[in-house]
């Protein structure tokens, strides 16, 4: 494989060297290689000298002599030529005068693409080879504009540039905001020849933009308690939610569409499984997910011309969970200082704590909180205390009822497994202070 590459390269180098050996430019020009063809593009007039002395100059297109027994040749037409001297034919070469086209540009804006339309001469350099085949050398253009790019939490203008062959119709990506468009053609070629750049400009106004786009961002609302003492599993915090994770309910979520300027209409659909459970038409919405399950939130944005851009987010809400420890150590060391339950997705909670004589010493109704081991502000004695808990999960039936009384009872209460999301628990909680 490598040997074949070397042979091709050596053949190319030999051909180019041969072409350079027998002809040179008199007036200002730049040499270009187009495949295996050698091209000379001149600033204005085509002026050449034969490096092999006087020779006959032939056209590659007609095979006819255009100059006879001459060393210097002036005012040739664009096209291909080769030299013949002493019966020896030398490799062909191709000459052109640099095109200076009078171009005009218009811009068509659509929902999915942008089209630049050029009027004027955008044709490439074309010529006929010695073997009669046709070839072209493309002219290029560069296009500078501002692309609207989402950057962390906002849309921002970002300088963009594309380079392509010059043509009467040039496709671009859709534009989502106002921007100047600057198209410069034959820039590198003209710079090499010392010619001024030729550029066209067009200002796309915000009113002219049709394409729409959005960037869906979802933020879960944090619970209002001490984060350091958090005992809620899968607890949402004020952050962008992850579709791969599950969250404790009830979860209030803010959805932000973050539209580009051309958006006029909004459509939100919220599905639980395949059932649509809510529809909204605001720019941004809030929704509270209570029942366990997987939800799909879809947002579509549009205007009167462009139908829509859409995005969706999956929100997973956990089944309820409640577990009670059997010991806590309120010694002020910052670890396990309160009697707290571990939970998720609860909509109702009540816990009572009794001493060994059945006297109520503490109760609370927020599962995120707990008992700090004090009674009327004074440290409670070490030992076993008795708790009774009644709680309902967000997955409990709306008409669920407790079957046991929430009072001190020496018989340990257990949740009825047949009643999903209903918790009726009791047991001992040991208070151990230990060393601080």
C-alpha cells in the first residue's frame, strides 16, 4: 500500500517539476495544483516565458498552434496550453486571469435552513485537458456570522465561520437570531495576488428570523429543612434534574423552555405512562409530582411559520419508604444526635415518643425533623423509649385509613403489608449519650 502511495507521489512531483522547468510567469501570478494539473492564475494580463527558448505554443482544447517559434507570449486566453520544441511535447499547463465578479446576495430564511443566493458570475475556472476531458478548479468563499448558542443558562451570540465552494445557492444551518452575514469570495487567491478582498454583507433582523429552538431546563424545588441533617432519601435539591434518577415525592418541578426570539407559542404535555394528565400553554410551568411512577414532560415551541422544536424530560418519582432506627446518641458530636426516621415519598407523618411509664414526652409531624433527646429543654435520661408512628406514603390510596390506634401499646405495631403506603409502626428507641 505504501509503495503505491510513493509511486503516485513521485509521479506527481516529476510531472510538476517538468511543468515548472519549461514555463514561468512574467506578470504577477500564483501557481495552483488541481489534481495532477498545474494552473497559473494571473493578477491581470497573462504573460509567460518559455524556459526552453523559442517554442511552438499549442492549445490543449483544439490541438492547434496559437504561437509559433516564440519565447515570450502575451495576452493568451484562459485555457490550457503545451509547448513543442524539436518534436518533443512538454507537459500541459493551464492559465487564467483572476475573476473579479460583480455579485449580489440575498438571504432566504426558513425553519430548518438558510439559503444564500448569489447573482453574478460564480462559475469555477474550467479547462480542457490534453486528452480532451473537462476539468474545473473551484472558487471558494468564507461566510462569517453569529450563531445563537446555548451557554449554561442563556442563549449567546457565538462567532461562526464556514468555508465552501462558491455557488449560486449556498446552504447554511437555520438562524435563530439576528446577525450580520459577511461573505468574502476568492479571499486567499486575491490576497496572494495582492488584490483587495471582495465581500458581500447582509443583515438578518430579528423580525425576519423564522426558525425556532428551545433548551429545556428542569429544576427540582428543595425541601425547607437543614441540609446537614437530611434524612429524606432521594431528596431533591435546587438543581437540574437527572432523568436517570428517581426522586422522593411530592416533588415540585419548575420547567423552563428557554426559547429563541422567534418563538410565539408554547405547548406542554405531561404524561404518566401513556396517559396525558396535564396540558399547559405558558412559557414556563411548575408541576407537582405526587404519585410514584415515571412521567414524561414534553414541550413544543412554534410560531405562525415554523411548526415546532420540541424537547422532553423524564421525571421518576419513588415509591414511599419508611425505616426507623433503634438507637440515637444525642451527645453533640454531630452524628446521630437526633431520633429521625429515614424516608421518602411521604404525604403524612406523625410520631409519638413515650417513656417507660407510658407518658408522652415528645411528638412531631414533619418527617424531616426529629427528637433531640430533651424533655422540656432538659436532657432526657438514657435508656429505652417507646415510639408510635403513623404515616401515609404518596402511593397510598386516597381513601386509605389507619387500622390501629396511635396510642402507647406494649404490643408492637406493624404496617399492614396489604395496604400499600400505609405505615403503622411502634417499637423501642434507645437513647445513649456516650462520650462527646
